[in-house]
C-alpha cells in the first residue's frame, strides 16, 4: 500500500486563498441582496407616494453601495492572494480564474459568478424602474402645479400615462 501523497506548502496556501475569495464573494452576494431590498423599498415608497421617507431610503441605498465598495476591495485583495498562490496575474477575471482552480473550487466560483450576474441584472432593472418612476412622478407633480409649460391650459393624461395639452372647450354648469 502506498502512503498518501502529502500536499505541499503551496496547496495549503491555495486552499486558504480560495476559501477567503469564496468568503469575500459571499459577502458581496449578501450586500447585493440587501441592496435589492433597499431598492425595492425605495420603489414601494415612490409608487405609494410616500415621499416623506424617500430621502432616508435613498441614504440607506448609498450606505449599502459604500459597503459594496469596501467588499469589492476585499475581493480584489483576496483575488491577488489566489493569483499569487497559482502563479498567475492578479488582474485575472473571475471567469478566467474558474479555469485555473482545481475541483471543487471551479464549481464554487462558477456558482458565485452566476449569482453575482443574476443579482446585478436584477439591481440594474430595479434601479432603472425606480428612475423611471421618479421621473414620471416628478413630471406629474410639475404638471399638477402648472410648472411644466407656459401654456395656460393644464395638461391632461392620455391613455398611455403621458400628458397632452389640447385646447378644448369646457362647459361649466354655474346654476347650482
């Protein structure tokens, strides 16, 4: 019976580095989930017209974004350690790193990458939806206050939610 092959010192360093990068990626995933929640909260507030809490919700989004920046810095450092242990460039992408790491780490990193792509896609869609909702709310408020144009005729809403300034005759019953 052959004795088991012992791992060299670089194998232990690589395993530690891979565990650390995985931990850093988990942290980013959790922050992206929190960001999604904060953006959805912001969306609900705008949709419900509850603008009182909008500045606070926006501030909370900014705080999460700052935490994500710190987590990204940690990920960069941890990625550098993995690259150093593998003897490759520290500028490697996560996709390219997947091809360089041993099993089961390739599957672990693939799962992280897929989850990060999914989360960022959802966040991008939600952020764009919030922007559009805020823009339309601002336009509606401007129109309601008569600040939208110099025309004396107030805007009316069309079937698609847009506004229209048409000159129409109006009858008022003043007999009551």
